[in-house]
């Protein structure tokens, strides 16, 4: 039986929230197979990578998620905000203060507009 992308995303989020990383990985693999360019799935993948300590490609994945979401016709504001928060946090953790500031400016502007 096939489930919707949203139901897989919900399951992945629960697994991430309770730190069941193996189950999160299986669910995220299925989500990537279903739609490798879903911004929210990419955001979840970046959270999984952060929790598992594999931070090598996080910025690349988050930037892709941000650009895809920005270009999307639906452009979900809550997804944009979550991606920007992650970009701020990851850049700050990696010592990329200027990049963190840049994304903070975008985040602040988004919050001012909405």
C-alpha cells in the first residue's frame, strides 16, 4: 500500500524528534525516491544528517531546498522559515558568520512581511 508524501514526511519527523535515526533514514530514503526535489524532505534530510553527525553536505542540501522552495509555485512560508532557520544555525555552527547573517536578514524580512 502506498502512502502519501505527507504521511512519510510526518513519520520521518516523528522519527527525527524521538531520535530513531535508522527509521528516519529508511523513511527519508523512500521520500527521496518519491521526489528528490521536495524542499521539506530535503530540510528533513539535513536534520537527519546533523543528528547523525554527518554534516558534510548539509549546506548544499539546505541551499538546494531553499532555492527549490523559493522557485515553487506553492512556496510554503513555514517551510521557507524552517529552511532559513537551519541555514542560520548550520552556518553559525560551522563558523560562517557572514552567511548566517545573510540568512538571518532574509529570515527577519520574511517575518516582517508575514
